[in-house]
C-alpha cells in the first residue's frame, strides 16, 4: 500500500506523470477531473458516497475520517489494486477526488470511469451535480 496517501495541506495529491491516475487537484488535462459538486446537505452527500462505496463489489474502505476516505478497488480480472481518495470540503460544497492505479503505466481509462461512475450514482440520487464542470 502506498505510504504517501491522504490530504496534504488540505488537498489531495496531484497525479504522477503516468496516465493511470485522475485527480481534482491535477492541473493538466490528462489527469484533471472535476470534483463532486454537492447539491444540498454536505453531510448527507458524504454519507451517501460512503454507502455507495460500501455497496460496490471488490471495494475495501481502508481509512474513514470525518472529511477523508481512502478506499481500495480491486479489479475483477487481473486483481490489480487501485487507490481512491475522497476529501470533503463542506464549506466549499465539494468533494475532491483522486483515483490511481498502483501498478502499470496506463489504465485504459479505468480510473476516470470509476470516478465518473461514482459521480453518476450520486447525481442520480440527487446528492451531487451531474455535470463534470470544473
């Protein structure tokens, strides 16, 4: 397990140069992904997000704090372990996101698809905005 995960100075880490990571803290288009923009109560959205993670197969929540979650997703076929980090910024009405593969160079879009799938589930339930506007 990586030992450098978690918020640093109130933000999630940016991605490494390899294209197997997305982060709402990234500045470049290849790695950048929009945070989840909360609609309504931030705590309700945060609780719903954790419920969505718990309901998904092959997901282990490793760290859970009031404003931070680290979950490990294990891919079905090759059993790769990918790290997903979520950071609640209730005053700004957003949840920052980061999804990164532990091994390999590319990910064939798996990390971006994972975050967008979480966004879509939360948007359908009315907790976050459906658009990926940054």
